[in-house]
């Protein structure tokens, strides 16, 4: 869980935190996730190592998210290339563009 002053500018910071969490995770989890709060829930990331899928969206209960097929190495590389202050809309646009080329593979949540 991350607390942010402004939800709109926390997308980059949150993805970097997710990447760090996945990289240093010694416990084999079904998925790793980061939820951002700013005066309440505002966005989330969820990453499944198997089958290699990243989900991003507004707060979880909204059901609004985008899924991208992304192996772990690509997740780390992508996180390294974005700025800390990237905003929600820019991140959504980037991930939608990637999802068109490489949608998340079907799996059970």
C-alpha cells in the first residue's frame, strides 16, 4: 500500500515500487500488488508472474482495469524507463498501447 499526496501523479512511483516488490520477493505468491491511497483508494497495480500479466486501473472495486502480457524482465525494464511522477492518464495510455500489441493471457484471478 502506498500513500500519495496526489493520486494523479503517483502512477510512476507505484509501478517502480511494484517492480521492486516483485524483484525482491522471496515468497512465491500468486500475485504481487500495490494499491495507492490518496484520500481513499485511487489506483492499483497487480502483477502475476505466471502467466506474466500486469493489471493497472482505478481503485479495485470499480472493475476498471487494463491487462498487459508482460514477463518479469519486461516489467523491470518498463519500470526503469518511466519517470517517478508519471501521471495516471499517461500510464493508462502507455499500458493500453502495450495491451493492444500484447494483451494479458487468460487466467483465473
